[in-house]
C-alpha cells in the first residue's frame, strides 16, 4: 500500500510540475508581448513628438535628458501594466480559491497565497521590463538631429 501512495504522490507531483511549466510559458509569452507593446508604443511616441524633441534639443536639452524623459515614460507604462497585472492576478487567485472550496465540499480547505513580497517583485519586474523596453526608442529620440527633427512632417 505505501508503494501505491508514493506512486500517487509522484503522479500528483508530475501533474503539478506540468501545470506550473505551462503557466510559466504563458507568463513568459505575456511578458514578451507586453515588452514589445511598450517598445512599439514608445517608438510611436517618439515619431509623433519628433518636432517637440527637436525643440527641446534646440533649447539646450542634452541627449541624456531626452533619453531620461522617454525612459521615465516607458517605466510608467510598466507601473500601470504591473498594477493591472497584480490586481488581475489577485482577483483570479481569489476566484480559483473560492471555486476550489466549492468543488471540495463542506469542510474542505484550499487557499492561494499572494504574499507582499510577490506583489513587490511583480511590480518591480514590470517597471524593469518597461524601462528596458523603452531603451531603444529613448536612444533614437536622444540621437535626433534638432534641425532635422524641427523640419519633420508627419
């Protein structure tokens, strides 16, 4: 009988690992899509504000200042995405927990844990992804020639 129990535990463990791997893959793809979305948004922002960038640079703004401006903006996109993601994750966690309790019946216990450390990590990671996604567009904005930027027509 103990051999059957350990076999059952191994089966549960392998199913749990497969589910974890699958959810991790979904999270990685979501993260990649979010990063590409932020980069695309930032490139469009640079293109739409080309004349403003030219004006800033002609008034004395340095490349670093222009770059900081766009990196802060992309970091804010990361913050907004992180807050939405954490909120959605907590709501889904509560929903899964309540559905699990209903499926287990009276007296059953099932809980999901969302620790403050996990929330802080998720928010910090989303900010980092946002800033890193904005590096190339920010660099493109910083390297613009002010004269060409002021002549730019959309």
